[in-house]
């Protein structure tokens, strides 16, 4: 289900050494693929910039039973569609089975306009915020029929913003999550770390009593210093406070959820979110994850990012799972 770099949608690079100096070559590569440039402020000698063109594993054989899942915070589904996003082109490139979206910003009355976003994918699930219209929201689009679907945590105070959709498949639960941001001035930090994270963690552990769990989505936390361009300057910023990172560790990592990208690439600097005008200089954050139960983590063949997909301030991430 994987493919060569040119088939993935990355432009082929055919450099002519006779006509281009090494400095020009580096400058051109930097402009077209800034994510391959290591700009981390506190880099360690073993750290390298993640390059999906060269660092993804070989494709699985065609007879291997597998499922490919993409996850993407679109920061407004209607906005990216109006900007030229083609879901069918993404299908042609990635051949995914399931697409998890976060921050759709849709109201319930507008969902029907997007139910055919991906042609021939018959199973769609949408969760919209009712507490604040045009805010938050998640969706799952699948060509594989789920056994069951659940919306929210089952706790009314946490289920007003459309942040969670859980699909049950034969071998695992897939949880599409958009975790609350602590916000400007950290006004929701207490809610995030003392209410949402523990309840979300308990929800996952209950699911694990039946089947392994894969959590996909924007978890709004850069786990470690490697996951953010300038960690020293961001320790009081939402998404990288000590409290948020400790909560991630306590509620997810210590409870057996494996960060699949970090397991596969322990020394790779890769970002999934960039602030305004920061993508071109690769000054970003890794906020988007696939977390997997320990019992299924070894079945992950590839956990990767698609940094060249730039219609949102986040890039999609992908997971290829052997079944």
C-alpha cells in the first residue's frame, strides 16, 4: 500500500551537478522541502531531520493484510475544500482505508455537504460542537465498515465540542481525538490536565479490556524537547507546559500507549504543526500522533508524516498497520 517517492506525490529531484553549485542545490532543496532542514534550537548530535522520501520502510507485499489510516487536523474543512483540496487526489496518492479529521469547524446542518468528500468511501461519522457553533469537530471517513461507532466519552461535560469518535473494527478500536487546547493565557489548562486527560485515559483503558486501541489525532501536546523547534522559549506556551507534558506521560505513556512515530524514529525531528509563516523555515511542533496499545504496537509497519500537504497549519500523519 506504500509506493515509491514519486508516486507518493513528492516531486522527483534530478539535480545537474554540472549546472548547479552545491550551495544552490541546498538552497533549492531547502525552499521545496523545508522539513528536511534541521533547525532545532537545542539539537543533539544524533538527531536528524525526518524526510519521508527517504526514511519510510519498503512497501508491504501485496498479499499482506493491512490497514492504512490517515489523520489530519484540517483547521476548517470548508476552508481547505475552497482552497483546492481534493480528497480523491489524496486517495490516489496514499490509498488509505480510513481518514480521521479534526477541527472540521462544521455545524450539524452543514455535514451533508461533505458526506461524499471521498468518493466510494461509504462509511462516514461526524461529530460537531453544540456548545460553540463552527468550532472544534471531528469526522471519520472509511471504506471499511466499522462494527460499531461511539461519539464522545459518555460524559456530558466533555461531549459538547465534538472532540471524539470511536470506531470498532475486527482487530482494534480506532479513537479519533481532538484534545482541548489549553488556550491563550492557559485558561483551559486546569480543565485539560485535571478533567479531560484523566477521563480520556480511563475511556481508553476501558476499551482495552476488549481490544487493542489506536488513538489518532491532534493531542495538542509536544511530548518532548525533540518535538518542538525552540523548547526553551515555549515552556509557558499551551502545548508545551510542564503540566501538559507530565499529564501526557502519566495518562498515556505510563499506561502503555506507544507513540508509534517515536518508536520507529527515536532520533528524528519531525513537526506536524507550524505557526503562521513558520512552515517555510521548519519552526514547528509535533502535536499529532498515532498512539497504540502495546499489544498492537509491533504490528505497525509505518508511522509517518506528510509535511508537503500544506493546506492547513497541520500536516497529515499516516499509520500502516499489519493485521
